[in-house]
C-alpha cells in the first residue's frame, strides 16, 4: 500500500501538466488521510498568490486533478493515533502524523506493508526508526516514486528526466524568486544598526548563495516565531510558506539534481 503525504501530492499536481503521472498512479494501491486532503486543499494554490496575474487556467487544472485524489481518502475502522503517539512521542496533529497512523493501521490490522511518500525530511528522519522497529514499511519521497515508475517500465529515461527537471524547477524557482526579493529589500531605518538583524539578513544571503535549504528553513521558522520584531523580513519569507512548510532538505534538492 502506498500512503501519500500532502507535500508529495501538491508537487505531483504542479508537475503533472499532462495527466501522465495520474495515469501511472491509477493502477496502484495508494491512499491518503482526510488530514492530508485538507492540507492539499489549503496549500495547493499558495504559490499562485505570488503571480502578478492569477493563473486562472492553471487553478482550474489543479482543482480538476484534486478530484482524482478524493476517492482515495481512507477512513480506518480503528483510531490508532494514541498508540502511535505513545510509541513515538510525536505531538503534532498534522498530515505526516496521520499518515503514519494510517500506515500503522495497515501494517497491524490489514497485514499490509506500506510505502509512505513525503517530502518532509525532518518527519522522515523522525519516523523512519519507528517504521523500521515496527516493520511497517519504508518512507520515501517523490523522487523515489518517479524512480519506481522508471524501474517498473512505466517511464522512459526521457519521462524520468522530464519530471525530475520539472520538480527541480519547482524548487529552484522559489529560491531564485526569494533571492530577488531579498536583494531588492530595503532594510527599515530602525533596523539598519541592529546587529542581530544584520547577522540574520547576511545569513539569509549566504544560504541563498549556497542553496542551503536547511539554513533557510531555520531562518524561516525563526522569523515566524519572532514575526513581530522582524515583520518586514518575515513578510518576504511568508510569500513562500508553502515551500518552507514542506521542510525540504538540501540533500533532497541535491538528490534531484544528481539524478536529473
């Protein structure tokens, strides 16, 4: 059984412009939780807010594709969330957690091993030992799913390169646009002599130059926690919140570039 996280589905929605991936997914046993479906609905269109002109046709295309995933929402007979919470100590009630709960259910009540797909690197690192210990299955990402199609014979080498390149562009374009915003940013007069702000601003520039997604996510979370003081800089990062909330690591970015 394949269990899909919100960030993986959102990336599929955006890179699959010709329904090719949907057709490859259709024969597979894949599912998602209601929480994940809610997160997809909430964040699938976030990046359009940055467009100078709202892409109405692309919005319509994404909404049609979302209909394809709704029938795959799975409602387990038993709620295993307290078991998973007790085993892992995980406190957030998000898509990753509910996907792990569903994976646990499949393993122990349906006797089915699971492949859980997520782009969230910290969540993968956190839950991977649990998956191994309980023999639930494996945790992979969209790159692994594309490679699965390729190895299965559903993809040609050209198809694989096409979708990896599209995925890379999705990520790289965010970094490029954020970089433009940062270098075009005028530091407020009240913060010009603020050493802490200058250090944070310089760290942001260095992270952008080095394509250090891990550091950028740390900066984003710090700004989010201190948005009253750093409101002007936080507003820039907030434009790209759908990207940062995926918690994509530098290693994942390099993985795409290496294979593509």
